[in-house]
C-alpha cells in the first residue's frame, strides 16, 4: 500500500487517528488541530506517560488500553510498549515525514523557549537545564537527532502489513497546513 499525499482525499471520515513523527516534528500540534477541526477528543500521550520527575507512570499501559476502546480519539503514535495497541484500533495514521533539518529548526527553539520560560509540560515536569544536552544521551535534542530515521522504518512496516490503516504522508510544514486546510477541512464541513 502506498501512503496518501497531502492533496489526496481521505477514503473515509477517520474516528481514531494517530500522528507519527520524530520528537519535534509537530505531532501534538497536528493532533490538536485535527481534534479541533473534526470534533474528536485529543489525548496527549506524553501526559499519560510522564509522571512527576519524568518517571514513567505505572498506569500508562492501562490508560492507553482504556483510550483505544473509545469510538473517537486522536493521539500521538509513540512509546514502543503501546504502539501495537494504538495501531490495532486506528483508522488513520498521519505521518509527519519532515527532514532532520526541519525537525531541528522546530525543536531547538521550542526547547529553548520552554526551558527559559520554565513551561510546565506534564505532571509538573519542565525541560532540564540546557547544559544537560552535553551530559544526557536522551536529552530531547539528542534524542530527536538520533531517532529521526526510526519513524520512516516503522511506517513502512505498517504499510507492508496485512491490514494497515489509511496513511497520509506529509513532508513539509506547507503540506501539513495544506492538508489541514484541504482534505481535513472538507471532512469537517461535511459532518
């Protein structure tokens, strides 16, 4: 199966949507936009995963299991422990396939702004001190750089599977906006 492009019509109105991409690609931004336009609830999967002190919440997998039985939802496709569970119920996978350079142009200012303004992210957590990019292998900027090639591999596996959901591949910010303003807006207008 080949993925749909930004200007292809969707085969049906999606009710359970995953947004895939590397850290910093804009998954949550796109998920929130889809939820708002289609009138479907969004659940920020990072908020389910991260407990205080960045410790994974023990209820995470149970919370995701409760989410996926719902008839309508939008969330981000991440965390290997629950990716199969999410995918099994999704009818649309939106793949943000931005270049590494484009992702870094987004994630660096976002991380700096969040840290300098001490923005609370999930359950009291804030971005760690900026110097930790040098000492923490999994600092968000290093993580985004290192894991960038993994999402295309995961999505290609989905496309090669027996019964994949519809997949939309968006390669630039321009395509993302055009898709939201085109095929998604037409679906929203028809409900």
